[in-house]
């Protein structure tokens, strides 16, 4: 497992080094019909090559590819090579997210069965966060090295990341914004999931929640985005939810399945649930 994480981390360093060229931006479409930038494809290739090189993967599945790559190995790796591609032009932080299962396929499992999840953030610094489900460590890349520290459990404070704000108003739940702000939370939202969830960790707490209009399908992906991030947040004593149960308990039936998503400090997720149950 260490070899696998080390190879991905070297790939992230390589990718971060080639990140800044605006010529890498051009539009095609991915299987979800979203505009896909060449940078997404570059990230996908770099990480796929790194994972193949380890010869440790039975299944490599990427958000950017319809079919998983099946090979001989011990692990299944599900990854989003470049999350937040719609905010690249604005020079906001983007990232790459990974979930690892000690299994031939993640299908039929739940994200609680990940043996590790980790992400990289491409911002003013390259930041690496890795968890084994019990402990989570953050590291900043500087002078060709990572300095690690263990993250503290999340507290009942921090920031509010209110995704899909249109749905808050359309669903008539906008007064919750005021209630959370009155509780002392400050709003921090960039539209890049990795950085927005990392904000909760770096501020020692908070809530990311994405309400949805009932006639629109959920947007975020279970195995590529929500599962790995929920695994990290729950390792820090936080909670995750698909608005019914923990994200970690949701059965994986399809590599590209989407889900409703909320993560954050335990008390804040419970506060949200108490509003829902009123
Ligand atoms: O999944 C892609 C993504 O760009 C995430 O990084 C981000 O959290 C989300 O979409 C933003 O979309 P919305 O504003 O619709 O919640």
C-alpha cells in the first residue's frame, strides 16, 4: 500500500509541475457530458501510468474513463484525476482524490471498506492529505520533501461550505444559512470539492452540504469523490451523509454512481439532520 501511495504522490508532484500551462486548456466532453479540459486528461494519464507501474492494482477506475482498467494485483483504486476543472481559469485550487480497496473490485463493497484514501491539492502549495481510516495526516510539499503533521479531530465550529446555493432558496431552506452563521460559522466556498472539504480540516471543523432540487439527479460521485472524502472526515471524528445514512455505508453498485453529500463536524451534521426531521 505504501508503494502505491508513494507512486501516486510522485505522480502528483510531476503533475503539479506541469499544471500552469494555459495551452493545456481545451474543451472536449467526458462521459458525464461535462466540459473536460486537456488537463483532466493529462492528470488521468499521469496517475494511471503511475498506478499501472506499481503492478499492485487489480482494478484502476477513474472518473474520466467509462471502463475500469482490469489487471493483476491486490488493490482496487478509484480516483478523480482533477477535481474542480471548472475553476481552473479562475486560478482556484483544484485537486486529485483517491480511494483504495484491498479487493479485486469495489463493486458490492461500501466506502467503509477502503483501506486508505488520500488527496492532493494544487494551490499556492502542493498539499497531500492521507488517511488509514483511523488517523489522518496532512503534508505540505516544500524543498522536495513533505512535512507531515497529524490532523486534530474536528470541532463544533469552523466554516460553512454551502454548495448548490440555488437549491437552498428553491427548497425554502435558506434560513439555515443565517442559523449557521449566527452559530459563529463563517462562509467559505470555492466550488472545488477538494479545497472546500480541506477547508473544514484546516479550520478544525465546519460543514459542507449540497442540497438538491428533487427533480435533479445528485451530482457528486460516490467512489471518486464522496467516499474518499467521507473516509477522511470520519477518521477525524466527523460525520458524512447521503442525507439518509453515512456515505461510508452506501453500497457501491456502479463505478459512476452519484450521491447526495454532506460532511463535517459531528454536531453540525446532526444540526442539519435535526432541521430535516422537524
Ligand atoms: O464534481 C465537480 C465539482 O466541480 C466539485 O468539485 C464541486 O464541489 C462541485 O462540482 C460544484 O458544483 P455545484 O456548485 O453545482 O455544487
